[in-house]
C-alpha cells in the first residue's frame, strides 16, 4: 500500500505542477473554506474537473510553503486502497 500512496502523491518526492485549466473562482472558494477549517465536499458529474481542482489546490498549498509530506491525496475509488 505504501508504494501506491507514493504513486498517488508524487509531490512527496518531486516537484509538482498541477494539471488543467485554472478556475480561480473554485480555487478561491476552496481556499476560503480551508481558512475557516470547514469540511468541504466537492461534488459533480464525472469528468468535470473535481480531481483536477483538488490537485490544483494541493499545488497551491505547496506553493504557500505547506510541507508536501503533510499533504495526502487518497481517492476512495482506488482499487489498491480498498484491500
């Protein structure tokens, strides 16, 4: 499982550049909820950019000097994490 977590979290070992088109409106909303320490649920149809948005948020956290080893991305639909 450790190998899978390192694969899902490449920023633990290397520089990370977030994928996709930056959507400031949604990134700002996530950042605002993080400042309030609220739980935020990101929902939507398949393939609309939920994971991309989360990975862009992760890149922003790293850029703001949050230690990359303190950021965990674990998609709950990953087969390797279900065992």
